[in-house]
C-alpha cells in the first residue's frame, strides 16, 4: 500500500515524538528500536522505514527537541516583549523542569547523551544549539550579529540549573538550585 506524503510525514513526526520520549526516559543506550517504536505506537518496521538506524533517529530527535526550545524562546519573546527572559526563566526552571523526564527539554535530558556519541551527532546538536542561541541572543540584545556571550551564560545557567535541580532527591534543594539559577540570570539582565 502506498501512502501519501502527508501520511508519511505524520508517521515520521509520530515516530520522532515517541523516540524523543524514549530517549529522554531511557537515554541513548537504554532505548532500543523496539521500545522506541512502541513508544510511538508503531512497529519496528515502521521505524526502519523512516530511519536507517537508532543513531539517525537520535540525531533527528535532538534537532527537533532543541528546535522546540528555540520555538519556545521565540514564543516567549513575542508574547512578553521585554519581560520575556524573566517569564521564560520562571517557566523553564519551574514548570518545564518539573515535568516527567519524558516531556523534559532535550537540552535538560539529552545533552549528556550527546557528549558520549560520535562527531556527526555532536555536529547535529551543535547546529541546532547555535540556532537556538541566536534566537536567545536576539531577545537579549535585539542584535542579529552573532551570539552575545550573555546568551551562552544564560543558556548554561538555565540548562545546568534545571539539570542539577532534576538530579537531586530533596525538593527543597531542587527549588533552591532553580531559584539561584533564575536569580543569577535576572540579576545580570537588569530585569529584576
């Protein structure tokens, strides 16, 4: 049976969403193709019709996940104007940090996985990260010239703060870490 391009794209998107959840929950090494396909409600055959390998699916999942981060940043910039950074930081270190790991931000849950993989995967991650950093930086300086150093610092504080807060057992300590990261970002932005 032949499927139209819309059906194929919908299936691929469904697989990507499932693989993202699976990779976030189990990590690259812990997630097998069968479990990734199952997470998407599909068969392994459907998985292999869309991706040649698990690593190819991981790269696509990373690109989509980091792209989702970029879209969220742009959305907050549009919705909140000059107050976007404070609102986004509250969201990212609060609500987004506290979601189930399978729904977390790819930067929170998959960055450490990338560090263990090959240079092609690192390059795919880097490309997506740079695009996200550009969007983030544009919201800080209104400049489209490169990426402001402050954007890198804020991204490191956001991702690092959320990751550390997720990793501790004590909820009060997790909140302290998240609040400290939020305060550091906002204090140097002048948005207090």
